[in-house]
C-alpha cells in the first residue's frame, strides 16, 4: 500500500510498504526537471495505516507493524529511522492519502560488455 502527502511547492512525501520494508520518497519539481530520492527501512509489514505528524520543522511517520512501532523522521531531504519515540503530544496530525504510485526503485540496465582492444604494435628500436 502507498500513501502520499503533499508538502506544497510541487513536493510530495510518498510512503510505501513493500513486504517487510518501508520505502520513503521525497519527490518534487525543481525548475524543469522532476526529482525523486527514496530511502528504505526494514520495519516489517504494516498492521495499520501509517500516521504522519508535523513536530516543529520535522515530519514524523508513525508505523505500526508486527515488529512493533517505528518512527521515521523527515526533515528537508533527510529521512531517518528514529531511535526513540518522539514527543507527539503537541504535534499537528497530517492526512496521508492513499495512492497507486510506486516508490519501487527501478533497477539499472546492465552495461554492455567492453569490446577487446587491438593488440599493441611492436615498438621501433631506439637509435643510439
């Protein structure tokens, strides 16, 4: 399942549960190009819909899974798993929308094998 939150200015936060992994991507438009970067965490399969909070300058994702509750902090372009539960009592709760987008990383095409080089020509003898 994938969820999206519109951050404004054409930027979005995308959260996806892919098996036991949670993929978090920031996508947005800069000038003429679309940019996207994603980070993956082993969180286990979600047992309920993720929750998103704004705590000061940070966004905090709350994920409940078979392995317990995990928190992921999003600040600007930094996405990281938090070591402890943050203080969310005064945080603003944000609404994630379901989406059919996919964060899945597209594998790179393999490089074509290199062609063998021509053998070197013999060198001319040095003149005394």
